[in-house]
């Protein structure tokens, strides 16, 4: 099958639109005609000079579209609307415990982009291979080769091209609040970083009935949006003694019950932990390389810090819940979206990096 895709051939090169040849799906695989795909901060890992993302590669891991062809063992019919999420093995102890984000083969199946068996599924015009296993989908393309493990059928009565961000960013933010942290009615939560993941967490906290929802960011426009989406308080991340200001919002200044860091900035993580009450829990979803340093006294007193991948959810169960919440107007994630033609992928990336846009979505048809 001939497809069009945005190909990254070097960490410091622009994306280039290329015509590629995609092989037919094998056992457990399916071809999805992409309607739209979100651009996520994780896609920037392909830009790191020492990254493990094999080049050339098609990035993209928030795809949405319709099943076009299915290989042996795949029950989904052509035409089925789907959202693509992370891949997982389905057989390890964590997968069997409904924790696919903690799959023992998470890195190999999602982060390295190269085919697991060494057999190229995607080739350039000159016959050379192009890697297309980024999160088991590589959806910066008109078509993606996915697996039964990372494909989620959804309600057909939705604007499919906008649903892709549910597969990662929205799932991570909302799942962290509703599933991993288990925020409930009357609880307090501070969200550090009001990008797509952080704002999804804010919206989810409102759904959960949290009564104190704090958003922290450096961009005033994002703090304004956080207030509109459910934040009861908003602080500039550059404020001095931020943790003390957050604690002051709670009864007796004891601190919030939950915090969520989306930044991976060590100083911000320290502030997030310091904003907690003594039994509070801080979830970490940001991807970074710098070492965290935490006050051991804070942890000794009963606070918990936990890493969270993809919200600790099962995508096939959780994404349909988010779709239903969106249909009810209770999870308006589409307010974060700015759409671009797939060919404008470099402009979308620049706008995301500058903070001009919260969630770019690349459309294959405009």
C-alpha cells in the first residue's frame, strides 16, 4: 500500500513528507486510515541527540481513524472507528494485572521504533527501510500499522479526526487523576504544568468532584484556560515559596491530598511534594533527564511519590469513558486543540514548542 508520511531522518532535521510503501498487516496487525493524530511532548524524544529512536522514523502516537485492513487473528471489521494508544505484550505479570503501561516490554514495543523481528514494514521509494513502530503505530501518516493491543474501538458518533489525543495525553492526565491517584469528591489536587496533560488532569478533577483544584504554570494564558476548565486556583510557577502558597489554601495549611507533576523539572517536583499534606500522594508523569532531589523528612512523614505511565489505565476501558464524558460536555478536551494539515507538521511542532498551541492535531484531509 502506498502511503504519505512525515519522516524524521535525523534528530536535528525537519520532518519531510514522503511517499512510502506499507506492507500488508500480519498476524495481530491492522492498517488504520488516519483521520487525525495529536502531537505529544513525547514525540520530541526523537529530537534528543542521544535518543534511542531509530532513524529514519515516522513519529506520532495519538492516532485516530478507521480500520482499513486486518491481518489474521484480528476481529475488527474494516470501517471500525478507532483510537490508537500504547502497545503492550498482554502476557507479562503487569499486563495481566491490567497495567499495560508498566508492561515488561514497554520500551521495546513503544520507544525504539524499530521492528521487533528486524523485518521492515515500511520502505522508502528507493527500497530502504523506514521505522514505523513508534508506540506501535507511527501515526504521522495517512495510514498506520497498529496492533490489536493498542487499538481501541470507539463510538462512531464523534468527530474522529479530533479523538487522537485521547490515546496518550488526555488519557495520561485524566487517568492519573481518576484511576492512579483516585481523586474523589471533596479532595484537593495541585497540578504542576498546564499543558495538555495538566489541563486534562484539571478537567478530570472537576469530573471527580474535587473541591480544591490548583493549576500551576508559567503562561498566564494557560492559567486562564485552567480556570475556565475547572481550576479553583491558579499560580504562576515562578512565584516564590509556591508550596507554602498552595498549602495555605487548605484547612490549617496542612497541604493538598494529591499533586501531579507534568514538567519533570526537579525544582517543580520538589515544590509538588512540599505542597502535600502528610499522607498526600504526588504522581509523576513528566519525561525528563535531570535527577530529582527530595526532602527525606517529607517522605518520612508519610508522603508518597509515584511514577505514572499512561494514567495506569487500560486504554480499551478508559478511552470510551473519556469519549462519553466529552459527549456529555464534561471533558471538553477539544478546547485545547489546534488543527494543522499533516504537511504542516513542522509548523505544528514549532507552535507546540513555543507554547502558542496546547495540543496540535495533524489532519490527513483538510
